[in-house]
C-alpha cells in the first residue's frame, strides 16, 4: 500500500506530461483522475494483495518504456 501513492503520482505526472506535448488542446487529467488511479491501486492492494505487486511491476515497466520512447 505504501508504494501506491508514489506510483500514482508518477503515472499522473507522466500522463499529464505526455498530454501537454502530444495531446489535444487543454487535455489534462485533473485531481479526480489522480484519486481514481490511487483508488484502483489502494483497492487492489487491500483486496487482491497477490495481484498488487504484479500490477505495480507492470505500471513501473510501462513508465520506463514510455519515458525511453518519449
């Protein structure tokens, strides 16, 4: 559960960075999007603890691939 918040923040910042440069005009994921992403991670960590590490691993792997690509 501790890693849900930093992962959410990095996903949110990376997505908004991408939308700033490549998205439509005024494309931005607001604070509601941040809380939805955090809720998904928190829900998964509480109710599916065996799935949570693989979900985080895929999120971090996707972030690394996206940053190399951009």
